[in-house]
């Protein structure tokens, strides 16, 4: 329980991103490819020095530690802003939805 609760927000953000990318993709395989591309890019950007939480989706100051233990100021605001971005992406994904078949008269 001590590990699950702090990381739940991070996993929900990742799930929202996966849902959004899947809704943009033309098929399931492309959606998986978009997500793999995101994961590879997040690792590469970390190595290139792009570690600022403004540039990395779902990041907050003191990211290796849970927000309560990180001691960084403004962690709640970062999590709120990324949560708002995730809610916006879910809304856009639901509005786009799968293509509906046309009825032929």
C-alpha cells in the first residue's frame, strides 16, 4: 500500500497519455508504436539533460521520490497541472472516438 498510493497518479497520467495516443493512431499497432516512441524519447531526453518538469509529461520536482517525501515546493501544483492536461487529453480522445460506420440509404 505504501508504494501503490503515491505512484497511482503517475500510472493514471501514463494511462491517459496511452489512451490519447491510441485515439490519434489509425490502428492498434500504430498506437503501440506511438507509446513506445514516447517511452524511448523520455529516456533520451533524460540523457540529453531535459529534466525540467515543465518539459516532461507527468514529471514534478523531486520525481524519484513520492511528492510527500521529495521536499520540493510546488509539487501539488505540478501534479494538478499534469492532471488537468490528462483530463483534457481524455476529453479530446472521447470526443474524437472511433470512426462510426456510415449507414447506406
